[in-house]
């Protein structure tokens, strides 16, 4: 028994001695770490970010006069430094050129700093068990981007059907991409990364936390419809007893850990991705909207709407206006925007051609529908069929249409609202710019709606605009109410009649639960013709009979002021059973008006279109 105790005592002594030696060596290694180039802690992402910061600060702040450079070398270094400073200020605002320039600079710094054998200390490429899902996704996106460019994320989602409806942990059907799906895709792809691939992925990881937009930096550049963050999960001041959003492990997701993308009309949550802290999300919110001096975001000004360098629209909100920091980026693709590519269901040639003739015929047209239904994209495609001889003037809240990029040879000028210039003032200025066609990106305020009606009546050949109305009647009533609120009219029926006399067509878009976009209907707005009041009292000789007849006239007046319809709506084309069908013919008066504004060739083609699909014989 004493022998056993002695053995145990010896083992404890040796273990203690080993622990002392271990901690001594660790302490020694830590104290001399700054001089040990093989210390793995020098090559973590955090350490690399600090090294890149110091290197770039040294480059941008060094006094060139003290370097004794020749005149040519001095100018070269000065220009290089000026270009770097400019790129550092703009790279996070949607400028792909500046982003690539800064990343190339960081790549060069890291290339000369990290030994090849230490790449795995920054990101554990060599150990899939240690590699986080976020880094696996970064590897997947990098490798796919080499082949598919900015369609890499679209290819990933479509190939693996990541946008299908799935049941979440609460048994609800929703769109989301899980950690397990990304892990499985990474394992199946079996990437073999070269030295350059690893360094580029590390460069992106350093860049997005140093000067980029965090975890959404690469996603934002992809050809998707948009990305948002901070729009789900609980905030820091939550009460545990009031929160039910708990996953299987009992963890409550924070608001800064939520990232969503908008893809083909679907809002898809990226369950595997999120910011590391509220501070990081707040930092991204404070810089993402600042392109072209986007204004100050503060407690008193709790939101900002602006565009980014590539034409994307960005909205940022913050407390106390919103319950948490959040941002929304909407992207509008400007390549291959045609009616044929947007409208592709059975019999799509009917709405495609009708929309062309509506535009060529100079009809005042509203494009309506819910958010994300494709109103702005359809409007961009419609503008391509306006005669090139006509000048275009556009009013927007933020630059979204970017029509000059689509139609660089057209006479186009766009205005937008600012802190000091309202949409109403912008529309007033447009009247002095020899514009033939006025386009409103969105009729969102009462003042703009009222000015749109005035402008459509007197200031332009015709007008195109978007609106969020659900039905054509709602569109008319909404515009009527705007006229009343702006005190342009004090009689409801007269205001309604003014709106009905202005509008010609309503193209209503819809998006179903699975994200499919389509034209639900194309509706003609027909003003009810005026009929004269009865005047039979004038032909009566007796006062009593004349008074009785006059009462009929009086009754007709009150009927018209109360329940008489000032307009009617006719659905010309509807989407039924996944195909487009003709429902009603276009009114003859509207056809004559459209043809009067077309070229002879288009007028003849319009006649053939009406004959083929509507069975209408139109006199020349």
C-alpha cells in the first residue's frame, strides 16, 4: 500500500514539474513572440488586419520630401499615394474598380509578409473540421467566381436548388440556406486550392473587415436583387421571457447575426452567415450609404436613402427610428433588360407587343404592384420603345433607373430629391428643360402625385410612373386623395374626374409566394362620357310645371355628385392558368389616339396586331 502511495506521489510531482516547464516555455515564447517570425499568432486574420493597417498608414502618411527621390520618382509615388487614398474612401460604396485596386494593394502586402506554410494559420484550409461555414462559403464563392464571375452566387443557388421552400425549426415554410447545406456542398466540391487561391481568400477576409462591408461584401457585388441585414433576431435589450425565437440548442439569434438576400423575387435568409457584433453591423450601416456625401445619419435623422456607385439603391435605418440598425441594398440589373426577357409565360407575345404599342402611342401609363414585383425593371425595359427623337426627363427619390447606361445616345436627364430640393420643386424645374416625356421612378408622396397629374395634363407629351396601388380603382382613388390633400381641389368628384381623364393604362405586376413575377393584368382606364343635364323645364310655360321639371334636373345633379361613376376599368389582358389571354378590346377612341402618335410603319403594325389577337378591323 505504501508503495502505491509513493508511486502516485512521484506521478503528481512529475506532472506538476511538467506543467511548470510548459508554462515557462509558453511564457518565454510569448515574451519573445515579437521576434519569432514562425509564431502562428502573427498570421491570424486580426493580426493581418493590423499589419495591413500599419503598412497602408505608413505609405499614405510618409513625408515624400524626406525620401530623397528624383523628380520623376517623386511624382510617381505622389500619384500612387493619391490614387490609393481616393480608392480607400470609395471602395465600400459600390465602386468595383476601387475595391479591386485596394484588394490588389493588400494582396501585395500580404504576399511579402505571410510565408506559404502559414496560410493555414489565417484560415484553416488544411482542416475542414476547423474551417467555419463562413469560410467554406467564402471558398465556394471564390472558386465559382473564377468561372462564373458575378453570377457565382446565382449559379450556386440554382445548381443546388437552395431557393426552394423548406420547413424551419418551427415547422414553418420559408426560404433559407442552412449551415449543413453549405458544409455538404463544400465537401462534395472537393476544391484543391492553389497558393494564389488561398492568398486571395485571405485578402478578401482582411479587406472586408478593414475597408469592406463585412460578411456581405462579396454578396453585394453578385448579380442578385438585393441584400439586407439586421432585419431579424432579437436586439440587445430583449427580455428572455418575451422571446420565442430559440433554436434547438436554446440559442437566441441576435439581430446583427441576420443576413438576407433578395433573389428572383424571394427573400432568402442565410442562416450560416452574420456579423460578429452589433458594433460591426453599425459600422457597415454608417458607411454603406455615404456615396456622393449621402448626408448625416443621426438620432434626429433616423434613415437615409441613397444610391451606390454601381447604381444600387441603399436604405439605412437606425434607432430610435427603427428598433435596431439595419440596411437594405436593392440592385437593378441594367444588362439585357428587354420586355421579351422579362415576360416569358405562354402567349407572352400579346402583353409584350401591347406594351410596345402603348409606349409608342404615347399613353400615360402607371406600372403598379407590390414591392419586389419588378416595377422598376419593367419601366426600364418599356423606355427602350419610346421614340429616340423624344427627350426624357426623370424624377426619382434616389437614382435607380440609370437610363443613361442603358441608352447612352438618348437625350436623358434625371433629377432626384435632396434635403433642400423637394420632388415637387424638381418636377417644376423639369418643365423648363424641353422634356417631351416625363418619367417618375415612384409616385410616393401626395405632392408628387398632384404634380404628376398636372404635368400629364400640360407639361409633357406623356408620362410613365410607378405606384404601389393594388387595383386600378385604388390607383385612381389614391391619386384623387392626393389632389384633395394638397388642396388643389375641394370636391371629391371633380378631383376623381381629373385623375380619370389623365390616366390611360395600368400595367399591374404580381409576385406569387414562390417568387414568380408576372403581369397580372393590363387595364384600360376609360372616362365616363359627360351627358348634358335635362333641360325640359325650359320648354314649360307654367311656373308649377317648370318647377317640377327643374326638380328632375336638380336630382340629376345630386346623383352625379354622389354615386355616379366618373370612370370604368377594362382589363385588356389577364394572366390566367399560367398564360396570357385577351379579355376585352381596346376602346376605339384610345386606338385612334395611339395611332395618331405613331409612325406610319408602327401604325400599320398596330393594326395587324389588333386584327390577329383582338379580331378588330381598324380603319386606316
